[in-house]
């Protein structure tokens, strides 16, 4: 039985490794498992999670009876109709919002304080001020943009788009590209050359 540490032959690099055959198989299985474990969160959720770039709290001056109105638009500036959003504060949910056909909404009887507006994958912080007490930079109407960034004038690659739409198959292809050479190299370990 050959020892664990044999010299590496220049002609048959994969046939005379420093570790024996069972350890090579175990190593390739562990490598494949590590790759699949590393990519599993991205494949299982199918979402891209983006941390906020910076925390911004917008000041809003409420109307005389606590009214607040706004508009929710997409990245192109078009109102998003029928969008459901939720407004909450430190005590819990305050109001549910459903936009009209032009993306507009209106709420009444709001109280001063910090509120969080959650819609789709984004969240916006607002500090509501009682009518007449808001700082000069406060707004009365909110314009909320939801959706991804827009890049105009760029046509994407069809292959790239397909790979982005099928992440599971993409990761499986990467894992196969790593595993196949390892398996092939391990299967040649005891074969003799065809010519002398």
C-alpha cells in the first residue's frame, strides 16, 4: 500500500497525489458541498437584498386637521396604481394605504412624530409636524419613488439576462464546472498509460 506522502510525478500529476484516493474523493465532495451551501441563501430567496445607502428622515408638515397626502411613482415617474403600503410608528401600525389610479393617497387625523412608510421592497422615514410648527424645509406633499434604478439607452445581453433569470441553473453549471474535473482527475489515478 503506498504511503500518504509520495513524490509528485511530472508525467502523471493527478495519478500520484500527496494524499490517497479516498481523501481526494472526500475533498471533492466537501468542496462541492461548500459551494452549494454558500450559494443556497441566494438561490432560495431569489431576491437581492440592498442595505440602505444612508438614513434620511423627511420632515412633513401636516394639514390643520392632521391631513397628509402624497404620490407613489415608479422610477420613470409614472404613478403606481393599486399599490398597498403601510404606515407605522414606534407603537405599531397606524394606517394602511392604497393608491388610486394615478398613484395618489391621502390620510387624515395623523399625529406628530416619526413614522415609517413601507411599500414593496423600500421603506421611508417621515417626521410629522403639527400644522404651523414644522421647520422651513418641511414639505406637505410626499413624492415616493419605488422600484429599481433606471439605466436608459443600454441594451442588455440576452445571455446575461437568461443567466440572471435562472440563478439555480447558473449555480448548478458553476458547481458542475468545478466538480467534473475533480472527478475525472480522481478516476484516472490507477490507470496505466496506453503507450510505453
